[in-house]
C-alpha cells in the first residue's frame, strides 16, 4: 500500500497544485472521485492493465465513457495517467488529493464506524470533541458496523481511535496470549 501511495504522490501533488492555481479544488476532487469510481470496476481494471490494449484506444473509450463528467484538464490528466500506465493509481491519487485539500483548508475527514446509529446530538458532540482533540474542523462520515458490538471506531488521517467492544476484546485476548 505504501508503495502505491509513493507512486501516486507526484500525480496527486501535480493535480492539487493545478487545482489551487485555477481555484477549482472542489471540481478536481469531484472529477478524481468519479474517475476512481469508474476504475473500481473490475472490467476497467483488466482493460487498463492489459498490455495488448492500445493506449490510444483505451483512452478514447475511457473518455467517451466519462463524457460530460470531466473538464478538459481532467481529461488531459487521465491521458497522462494512461500514457504512463498509472490509471490504476487513481484511487490513491484521489485520496491524497483529498488529504492535501483538507489540510490546506483546515479540516480533516473523519470516518466513524459505530455499532449503532448515532443521533444528531451524539454526532454533534462527537464533532466538538474531535475538533478539540485533532485541532482542526472534523468532517464526519458515519456508518453503522454491527461487528463492533458496541462503541465506536474512529479514523482521522493516520490516527485511529478504537473505542469499540470488539477492539477491547481483541486487546484483552492479545494480552492474555502474551
């Protein structure tokens, strides 16, 4: 995973710099996310990695599939990725782009997995606490994960807070085995 991130970083940096220059970071983020969704399809991955598929033909087909969804700059970015056989990195590129954007704009995306639905009041309180702990404005993405048994699992950048029953049981089991 870190190797893929290392390969994706120069593309993400270039895309973010261009987006900042043109004051279009939101548009770029949407377009990169869209291309990542398209590339998540197994058939697209196979076509992109097939050495027998001509790059020009693949690029034309890919851009036709994305018609109306990508700006001229995003289309050129896709062409560069295809030419360098790096379109498979688009998920990591989009993720890094989002990290650069959030750091630059003073917020952080936080993934929260909860064993049960959180009420609006609980989400608001959690956001306040995370704002203080992380020192930045937290944008929560909340989902239910019944495997947690109880509690929450929070991931903010490279920081993880595991306050779930499952996590506690795993730590207890590990300490018993040691």
